[in-house]
């Protein structure tokens, strides 16, 4: 034991001295080992510090209150909730015959006796800023009250004390150009407010928010907006409450409060939840307190382990040659150790100690830098994450495990050089002679077995299983097998040397004869390039698939600016678009509203109804047609019938595009046809004559057809599936029915629709023209000319405009327009059709650069070792009259040979996993396609067979196969000296 301790102690001292003597090499290895530790330790510390404990999260949500009570909108119906209050359902079971409870609840009536509370109201308002208007969250809460402490953190100034004062978040002040002391007004309200303080929301630093006293801003603004028939603030209330006693808001209080129809998030219950048996919600079928994430966690762990293992392998392959360089340069010292009685395990200990010393230093330096950078950059990290850390949470065991990775990686990287150095004889080490080592016969067999087994697993995963992790695991195993085969493959490359000129032939011969240093560098390049090629192939294939599936929202170069929520800003939006973009034809469109003019196109809101196109009964898709039973209509048909009906014209949906943003009816003229590039003289004539234009055949009843077709008689699933109704002819004229449903009848209409009954409402009949098939309307269902809309009695409001352009708008023009639109504070939608844009082009370039850097680094390390070994050969060449440029040429070719071999092998290895993953996706999509046909899930679309191509990224491969090896060779030649240094005679 004593001898073992002293021998390792001496070995570590020698390794420490060598590391200090060769600072450049030591720093290189130290950087390779420490950089991953810096990143991982900083990420771990950041992640743990940003994770809030339940108590910390409650302080930010509740302040000092015991609970927050919310109205879920069930009209006061009793409910059940989980302990956290984020899941709930009515206590009573409701079937189709009974309407779901809706309506507001008086929260104050649900509070326990003696409770104190603060009203917390949130809404949206368009506030005037230094740049225009900004749609901003307004929170009315008495933030200075001790009960609200912790929800908002005051940065400067103070919280509002009077109705005419507000405070603003730092994010709002930065984006608005205002400051503490500025005046603030809301559009639609004459009252002026003064900003008296700035604060931040610890849980959302990026939230632009304004704080006012309860009732000071939202209520008067809602009143003014309602008078002007503009959309309101959509305000909602919650209540912060404290209860008498020290027990807080107990679970019994929570369940009692639930009977009043409100939900509760309680501090006491969240920190100490009741058993599942006491939670009524968990006794219901389908509810549980625990989600089963074991499979997901196992997959994430497997992926993380694979990534960590491959990173460690890459570092070992890169650092291994560096340790081999050190061992080669120290071979005289190692020979002296052997000459003075040291055996092989002493030699191995010295070389391994080099990995241990640098690994320990890298672990300490990397961990310290990770901690220091995280601490120093804490404000920056919090800004990026958008929330304050709960605390600086340092977990020693996790950091120790991360640091041990550097130590283990250093030792693993030094194993092969240590074994190689220990096999050198004392005489060979002292004289500098290079011994001849026989090739390992076991390693190729192991590598070939791993390649075959990994390829088989990947093939099974892509052809049989649906688990992508199997493909990834098999591919990783196959890649490791190729790494093990690298020495043998390097030997095979040597056979092409006979056809090469002198310098490349010498470089290739040297690489083959010294596989111990060549193979790790080639394997390092192989691993990096294989990963790059795999990701690049998958990305290029995904881009090709996305391009094939891409559906334009407008004709190429066309522009649409729409505001479905509010019509107030539409005129200025139209003018700004026409002024800032190179527009040609402008087509203004309006939308239909039922009720007040401030009703949204998406429906909902007080005093807001809706409209719907009345589709003839005979034209209804049988797969969607509900009856009084309320059962799924598709269940009545067999798989074969559903497959047939999915292709029926009645079950085909409208084209995809921006045209449906404002509803099914657009009020416009023939200029819209020009912008959408719809070439139909009949459509233009129809609009000029006051007839609507229809793009959906299921909506129009041709002139002379029976408008009541399909309403009577008895049909069966078989007859419906077999006998399809003839579609209206292209260019047919007819009528389209539009049902106007008032706000009072909306609920009744919903119930009638679920039962397959006729909903209430007034039906307007509009003369229409059916556009021929083959015209892409980009989502537009029908265009009604203004005169026809007025004649039908429609209430219309401005929606926006469509524009054709003289040329494609530039990014700068689009940014300027977005800036002008932002000043209005409107929720507008700007669409500029640019065609398909690949998402991964930048990724492919970044991957190629990364692989190139790794290749040059690994080849450079191998070249440095080769130069140390090849010095006698260079001197021999110089002695026989070779020019001095041979040294540069040989160095360049040595580097280029290593890079070329690694790139070729890596490119071949990287394509396998990408193809396997694509085949797995193809099988999954084919299965979904078959299921969609069987179930009639075409969704009304002409379901196309899945297109999952495999595309080889030839540009990336070309860069890797040609540019990277040439660049590595040229760089090595440039940095190599033409003349070698004088060497001293070796003395034995």
C-alpha cells in the first residue's frame, strides 16, 4: 500500500511538472475539458436558481394574503377543485339535455366570515405613449397595501395613492418612451393620469403593465368605450383575502367556498395539501393528482445520457492525441524512469496522472468559472429568462458530479497514450527510435460487430417500431463501431498512396504507419462530421417536406392588412400600408356584424350575435351532420363508406389562406378578384350587377333547384354513402342563405345545432354566382358587393384591405410599416406573402462551420504529433537535397489527409441515422393517413398521401468533403516553418 501511494504520488508530481513545462499543450487540453464544465455548471446553477419553491411562488402570486379567489364563470354553480385551484369542474354532472352553467358570481358573498380582501382587476387598454398607442395590461390593485407586498416590487417612486395616479412597470416605460413623472392617457378617455412610480413583476420582467387604484381607470374607460361603441377592456376580477386565525385558508374553507361557485388558491393548502381521499375531484373518473411522466422522463434521460456520452467521447478523441504528443515528447524522461527500475505500470501512471492533473484543474476552474459567471451575469440571465431568481441555489452534489465529468474525461483521454507509452522499450525511448507495433485484431471485430448490431437496431426502429429513440440508439452504437474500426479503415486508405505524388504519399504512409495517433484524430473528425451530416440531412429533408406542404396565404407578393377585432383604426392602417409599401391595386373589404359595431369578427361579447351561411340540407357532409341523438355522425358508416365519403365534394373544405380572418363573408368589389388573381369574367360581371360571388359549392342553391332537397324522407348510412348529390355546375347562378342570429338567440342556436335542429334567426337570401373550380380564393368563402349587402340589411364595419404590389416589399419596408401599425395599438394582422422560406438554412451553415472547426482542430493536433515523429524523415529528405518547401507541403498534406479521412467516414456514417429517423416518421404519417381515411378524418380535405422525402444536403457535404480538408491543409502549411530546429544528439 505504501509503495502504491508513493509511486502515484511521484507520478502526479512528474505530471504536474510536465503540465507546467508545456503550458501551450496543457492549456489546450484544459480548455477542451473545462469549457463543457463551465457551460453545464452555469446551466445547472441558473436552472436551480430560477426554480421557485412553492412558498416563493406563492409570495409572488398572493403577496402576504392567505388566498386568492377567482370566478370561473359558472354562474355560481357548486364546483370541485384540486388543492392548487388550477383544475376544477362543476359538482353536478351535465348531459346534452341540460345547458352548461355560465355567468358571473359575486365573490364577496363567497368569502368566509371576517375575511379581509383586496380587489385585483385586470384588463387591456390602449394607452398613449411617446411613439403612438400601445395595447397594455392594466391592473387595478392597491399595491401599497401590506397584503399585496411581493406581487409588485417597487423600483423607484411610489405606488398610486389617488385616483389620478398610476405606476408603470419598467418594461412599459422602456417600450413607451415615458418616465416617472410623465402624463398618461388612454384612447377614448379624457382623464389624464400621472406616473408616480416604476415597479417590476418578479415573475414576468417583460410584462408591460400599468397599476392604478381599484375603479380609477378600467371602469371609466369601459363606460366611455361603450358609449362610442368600441371594444371594452375585458376586465376580470380576483380577490386577495386573509382570514382570522393563524391556520390560514384551510381545505375545509376551500371546499365550503367552492359551493358558492368560485375557485381558491390557498397558501396553507398548497404548502400542505390534503390526502387524495379528501379531494372530491380526484374521486371522479379521469382525474388524478399524479401524472404518469415516467416514460417521458426515461426518454429524456436516455437522450441526455447519449448526448453526454458523445460529448465525452469527442473530448477524449480530441484530447487523446494531445496526451500522446506529451508522451512522445517525454519519451526520454519515461525511458529514464524505466532505466532506473520503473516498470510498465509506473509509465502508465505517469501518463494517466497527466490526464488526472489536467482533469482536476479543469474541474475546479470550470466549476469556479461557471459559478462566477452565473453570479456576475445574474441580472442578464434574469432578463433573458424574464423572471427574478428565487435565490442563488448552489447544489454541491450536482456540481461535484458535473466536475467529475472533467476528471473522468481526462483519465479516459489519457488511457490509450498511457498504454502505448508503456509498451515502448527502454532503449527505444532513450534513443528516440520508433518501434513497430502489430495491429490490434480484437478491436476491428468489436467495431464490426457494433456496426452490424447498431445498423440492425436502427433498421428495426425505422421499419418496425415507432420509437425514434431506438433509431437514435442504434445509430449511436453503429457510430461507435465505426470509431472502433477507424485504425483498420485508416490502413485501407493507405492503398491509394501508390498513385499519389511524393508529399501526399509520404503523408498518407506516415498516417497509416502511425495509426495510434492518426486514428483518434480521424475518429474525432468522424464523430463531429457524422453528427453534422445527420442533423443536416434531417433538416434538409424536413425543409423539403415543409416546402411540399406549404400553402400560400395570398398570391406571391400580395399584402393583406386586417383588423377583425376593431374597425376604428382600419382607415389609418389602409393609408399607412399604401404609403409605405410599393402597392398597386388596393381592394378595401368590410365585414358583417350582428349587434353593436364594436363586436368582434370572432363572436362573443355583450349584445353581440353572429351570422352563419345556411347550407342546403342535401349539401351537408354526411360525416358532419348531427341529428337529435347527438352521436358522432361518422360512427354510422363503415370504414369503406367513410373512405368514400372523405372524397365526396360535400366534405371538401375551403382553400387555406388569410381570407377567412374576418369571417365567411367579405364585403368588396372586383378589385379583390384582381388582387387574388381570380380570372373569372363571370365573377366580375356578377359583382358589377350586384350579385355575390361564391367560392364554396356547398353554399349555393342553383336557380331552379329544389331548395328543400334533403329535408324530408328517410335515409340510411348505406344509401347516403352510395348516392352522392350532384354538385352545382361551374359558373352557375343561384342564391345563398345567410342566417342572422341575435345575441339573445345565440345559446338557443348552439343547442339547436347540437341536436341537428333548425336554429332561430332571420335568413337573408342573396343572389350569387359560383366560381369555377381551379381558382384559389385563399380562404375567401364569398364576396358580397356593397349594394347587395345594403339591400340585404347587413350591418357592416371596415375590416381592412388587400393589395397587389409592384415588387416584393423589402424587410425594411415591412419593419417601417409594423412600426407605424404599432403606434395605433390595434390588434391588426399584416400578411405579406413571401413564398416558402427554409427554416434550417442558417442551421446547416452553422453545423458546417462547427464541423469544420472540429476537423481543423483534430487534424492540427494529429499534424503536431506527426511533425514530432517525422523529424528524422524530414532530415533525411533535406540531406538528399529536397527543397525546404517539402516540410511545409508534407505538413499540409498530413493535416489534409487526416481531415479528408475523417470527413469521408463521418459523412458516410451520418446519413444512416437521418434516413432511419425519416423512415420512422414516414411510417407514422402513413399510419395516421390510413386512420384518417378509415375514420373519415379528412376534415373535409382531399387527403393526400404523406410525403416524407430524404434529401441529401449536397452543399453542406461539398463544403465538408472539399473545402474543409483543403482549408486544413493550407492552414497547416502556412503555420509550419520551412526549416526545422537543430536537434541534439541522444546520449545513452
